[in-house]
């Protein structure tokens, strides 16, 4: 069974590696996003999957299921030229995980066995591009991973496999993505074995229960201090490592990188003095106390835009006017 793998971010790399080492599978090629400018100098760099594919090509002896000199395709769009490149690889199956583009019917018709997609939510919940962030933002107790057949409507295909993951309420998007990456790779191997054996079980989604999430932007990461400490804490965790939650202090953008809910927050509340965003003081064990619309947030790691990320003690050493100030847009 010849497989074309489509993916871009690092969360998809373990699934790519499974395809490179699985008996009965040939990795015919990799489809990923174009290189994009990164860092201060804007140097074009490959995606996480693109970088991994190069390493696999450099060590073919360690990846017996990868076709020697397999193609790494980085088309701007999935047009006729891209379809011609894919057709030349003679793939049987498309395996997708966070590729970043929608597959049209002409593209999917290139695969005799169709396509499957790994989606990090319990579909039909959180269809769309940011399901991990959505689960953390909404403070869900459980999330999961779904492997589905690819359909024309986004994330609407039949469910081939699904597993739940319990959440503790302290996960960051980065940490949860790492767990999902490994678990999804394990699930993928089992699904591919079922496909090869012709015994795949399909369960249609209940479309009436579908919910959706949207692409995340830096604007979404602006902290609204009138929200509760629990909501702000969830937002900081959901947008770690990107785009990172931010506020404004004395006209400068300030990232709040690590924080938690201050358990004694109620005792610090004074309706007459402490409006949301007010920096109240410190907790010697945990960080800087910031008033929210409900409760106190404990900020443990902060960073002025363009400066180093600092633990709260070091940050205060360079921001003497911070205690007593009010954070947020004027």
C-alpha cells in the first residue's frame, strides 16, 4: 500500500515516522506547506514535517518503509500541477494530519483507497483548525483524537477510530500537542493495518452535534482583564507556545507566559481600589498578583516584546514601577 503523507507542524512528525517503519506500507511521498520566514532575520525554514522528511531521506537505512528518494512536495496550492506531481507517485492512500489545506474532489480522486485524516478532538466536536486550543480554552475535562475518512466538507467524514484523553486543567497547548502526537501515531498504525486487511469499521458522525473552532491569531491572545482568573489562566495555557497571551504595560506589549489561579485571590479583592488589571503585589512562593474580573491571577513568567522571557523575580528587578500599575489597553 503506497501512501502519500500530508502534514506540516511538528505534531504530525510521529505519524510520518510510523509510515516509514511499518510493514506493508510504502511512503511514496510527503506533502507539506512551503518554507516560511522564521526568526529575526526572516530566514525561510521548512515545516516540522518538511524538516523531518529531509532527515528521513538522509538516513534511508533506518526507515525501511520509505521509498528511496521519495518526493517532498511543497506546492503553493493544490492545483493541476500539484495533482500531476502526486499522480506520478502512484499513491493508493492519502494520510493527512494538520496539513493546512482543504483537499478538493479532484485531488482526492487520485487515491484509489481514498484518504484518512487525524484530527485532535472528539469529532464532531471542534471541527476546524484549532481543536486543541478550543478544548483548553473551554476548560474541558476530556478531549481526544479521531481518525476519520476524508470528505468534501471539513472534518465531516466517517469515524474510523477514536480515543479519549482526560485533561487535568493545567495542560498547555504545547504539552498536550506532544501527548496527542504520540498517541495519534499509535492509532494510525492500527487503522492502516485494518485498511490493508479490508476490515475497517466506519461510524458516521452525528452532524447535528457538530461544533467548530477557528484559526487563532495574535489578536485572540490579548488578555481581557475583566474576565475571570480561570478564563485568563485557560487562555494563557491554550496559547502557549503560540501566539502567547499579551497585555500592555506603560505603552509596551507584555507577554504573560506562565500563570495560575491564585488560591487566596478572594482575600485580595477590594472593589473600591482594585479594578481588573491592577497589579496588587507579590506572593513570595508563586509570582505577581494581578486583579481580574473575578479572582486573582498569579503571573510567574513575563516578557516585554523583543526582550528575554523572565521569571517574575527577575522581571520585577527591571520593572520597578510594575507593582501598583494597571495592565491593559488604555
